[in-house]
């Protein structure tokens, strides 16, 4: 099929036609005023414009020649584009090969970096493992040094205590208490080593020292406070108390009870049931007596007993408990003598005294009721309130049966 047949084929021409949107986009990118580039190009109209009359046909050769030159120019441009495109394809192939080589090289570098990272990670693990081992070694060394130091304190303390006890140096009770406190504090660290003969021997020696010292402390304590006319040496008294703080709490509490009972021994004698002072109308004399006793007690023993022992408070508590028992007994025996005014007087005086004690003492030796309910958030617990006055509860029927 020749060129005329091709360009005369309407199907071929229609196949060369582009959609209007594509033609519009091409026109916006490559604007042209050539009628041939117009999407609505009309061949007949175009020829009529070139040859509007017969006279214009005389220029047909020039127009054909001009169009042939344009066609030749377009052919040259097409050839140049095809040639350049062929070179670009070759360049693209070369670039692709270079890119592939670069990717292979990059992959090799990444693989190398990964390998080095794995080696570095392994090295870090080894270093960390070494650090952990060194840390464990450091802890073991520190523990060993501490243990040896405790062992030295234990050996030295045991030997010093045995020497002081053997020479009967009771005047150095305070020093014994300090040494014993150190020994007791470190002996607990060796409890898991009692299967070792030497440690077990030291533990036995400590038990023996505590036993012998308990006997000496008890003797010294009782001798010191048995004679009311004996002049007390505060230093010796503090030393005995120091030893008691280190020894078993039960042992200390027993001696404290013995001492407080001795201090209150005069009270039941002065206010015996058959004494005039014992009845409710003289109840103020009981409270005056304990106030005076507490004042003298603090003046006499404040430099001997540690503040943590709360000895004055303990004395007040024992007095209140003893008073409650005695009042209960005497009221049961003499209930017929009681009336509304006498009971009111005794209750008022007792509650006033309990409030006074609650202001002066913190109540550290008094057990706080588990279900205690205060009136409001700002209310304070009064530890001595009711400690004596509860004995009057059993006689409230006097108020109920009272008539003017």
C-alpha cells in the first residue's frame, strides 16, 4: 500500500486521532499556531485557503516545494530523536549496570557492617560479663572485709567482757553495756556460721557472758535501790541501765516492776482500808501523795534512768491501777455509806486527776484501745482518762435511786 492509499484510508486516519483531553494537554505544553496542529484540521478548507482561485494555482510548485522542505526537516528531526533515543537507551543500560554494581557493593558493605556489629555486640557481652564478674568479686571482697571486721569486734568484745567480769569491775558497768551492745549487734551476722566450731564456741561464750552479767546487773540494781538512804552514783546507775537495755527485755521489765513496787510500797500502808485516809471523802489525799512522790522521784532519778524508759509514767500507771483496785474493794465493803454527793465528789476529783496525768505524760507505756473513737479529728487521746474512774461505774445505781 503506497502513501496515497494510507492517507486515504479513513480507518488509518481515525487511528491517528488522539482524545481531546490528550490533544489539549499537548497544546498546553507545546503551543503551536500551525493549522496542521489544530485538532479540528480540515484538509479541504486548508487547500481552499492555499488556492482560493485559479490564478493561485500558478504557485502550486512553490507551495509543494515548501511543504517538501518542511517534511524533510521533520524527517531529520525524527531521525535525530530516534538516534538520541538509541543513545539514551544505551546510556540507560550502562547506568542500570552501574546501579546494579553499586547495589552489590552497598550490600557487601552492609553485610560487612552487620558482621562488625555482631562482633561488637559479642564484645560488649563479654565486657559486660567481665564487669558482672568483677562486681560480684567486689561484693564478695566487701562482704569478706565486713565479716572479718565483725569477727574482730566480736573477738575483742568477748575477751574484754570476760576480763571485766572476771575482775568483778562492776564500777565499769557502762563500759560493759557498750561493749556488749557491739557484741550482740555483730553476733547475729554469724548465725548462719554456727556450724563452724570456732563461731559456735564464740556464740557459747557470748551466752555465758550475758548470763553472768545478768546476775551481776541484778545484784547491783537491787543493792543500789534497796537502801533509801544510800547516796546514788548517777554514773554507776546509768551503767547498770545501759547493760539492762542490751540484755533480754523480759529481764529488764522484771527489775523495773520490782523497783516500782518498792517505790509504791508505802502507798497501801498509808491508805489501808481501816485508815481514815482511805475513804472517798479523803480521795484528794491519795492524789496529793502521788504528785509529791512523782516530783521527788523525778528529782532523784532523772539522771539515772534513760528517758526512753518512761519511769515516771510507769510509776503513775502502777499507782492508778493500784488505786482502782483499792477503791473498788473499799466501795464494795462500805457501799451503804455512799450517797449521791460523796460519789459525785470522788468522780470529779478523780477525773480532774486523770486529765492532769494525761497532760503530763504521753502514754507510751499505756496500751491504746484498738477500737478507740475520738469525738472529732482534733481530739487528743487521754491515756489516763478512766484508768481509775472506771471503778465508779458499778455504783451508778446510786444516782438512779437518788431522791431529794
